[in-house]
């Protein structure tokens, strides 16, 4: 029995003995990490350097790309170390830090997508009043909310509720640290953890989902009732957002199903892939979804500027 997690360690039990293949897995994982860093950094610089992209939608996109870098950096360095290691242990303090960072990453992702859906709702349903509603002060407040609330609430969950628990084991059957698996190891009362977690899920998380569903119902209504130009604008701006939302929702669904139900009949490699998809799919998919649209927007603005110069 572990009376306290202070100074102890966890064993990540989902790693398999792969022999020399571990070097191939390391190279593939490192390549993915480098691609994620380069793609998201490129788009952040693109937004910062182009004045035509200094609009609310792209400011929230910049926040999204920063979050992809944050989430990837919380996962990949430790993952790369564990792939090459023969003993898959991690200190308790580092494990709880990773849990805090990964859960904060997921919460920031959902908050950002919800705020982006609200922004698209205002732009499409109330275009004449958009600048009145989406002022610089409001953008600053929404951006602060996107980051501050997830960090605060996950600090309470991880360091206030999970960290003090007495544990009866130290084996986490995943390739990274996870709060739910740590709570399952507890031999002390976890009622407060469960009540707080469920309350947060049914209020904040479901609230964000309801907001997203409501905004897109209104957007679809405008699309069907509006002009062809309105429909084209809605499709061009909302398709990447919906695809990103669907991608992270599927990843979270896989992760929740795998955590709550014993899927040990599935091959271990498939379970590891499904577990990692939630954290690696989004940082890879988002730059692809939004990057092409942003580059085309920059090129269009540049062409319009050249055309205006010739007219003058």
C-alpha cells in the first residue's frame, strides 16, 4: 500500500516488449512531433505577421494552435523517453504534472472550439452587428476565459483531489499518465472526486456542447434561408471547424469507452493507438484543416492589394 504518492513512482503498464522495433517507433513518434511543432508554429507566425489575419476568428485560431503545441509538448517528450526505456516508470510528481497539462489541453481545446462556434454564429447570423458584439475587450476576455478556467479547474481536480489520495498500487495501464486510472488505484474514499468530476461534466462540458449545437443549428437555419453568398461563406468558414470538432469528439469517445470498459479483448497495439489518437490526432489535423484556408486567404488579400496598386 502506498500511503502517499509523494516521492513514489508509477509504472506505465501498456508498453510492450518490441525489441529493436522500439527504434522505429521512436523515429515515427519523433517525426510526428516535429511535424506538429513545425506546422503549428508556421501558422502562428503566419497569423502574427499578416495584418489581414488580425481578426477575431484568426486570433482564436492562433490560441488553438498554441494549445496544440502545449498539448503535444506535454505528451511527446515523456513518450519518446519511455519508448527507448527498458523500465517504464515515471515519478509521481512528473506523472501528476502530465495529467494536469493533458487535461488542461483537452479543456482548452473544447473551450476554444465553443468560442469559435459562437464567433461564427455572430459573423453569419448577425453580420451587421458583428463588430459591435465582438469588440477587442470581449476578445481579450474570451481568450482569457479559454485559458484560465481550464487551468484553474484542473489544478483543483489533479492537485486538490487526486494528489492527496492514498493509493494501493502504482501500475497505470496506459502509455501516459491518466487521472481516471490513478483514481482507480485509490484505497481511500473517492466519493468527492467522483461527485466533483460528474458535476463538472454535466454543467461545464455539456454546457459547451449545448452552445456548439445551438450555434450550428442557427447557422444551418440561416444557410437554408439565406442567399447563395451566405451559404458559401458559412460552408467555407464552418466546415474546418465542424471537422475539427468531430475529430476531437471521436477521439474523446474512444478514450472514454476504453477507460470505462474493459476492452482487453482488443489487441494491445490497437488500444494504445486509440488512447493516443485523442492527443495526437488533433494537433496534426487542425493545421491541415485551417492551414490551407489561411494561406489562400493571405494570397487572395495579396492579389487584391496588387490589383489596387495597378488601379491607382
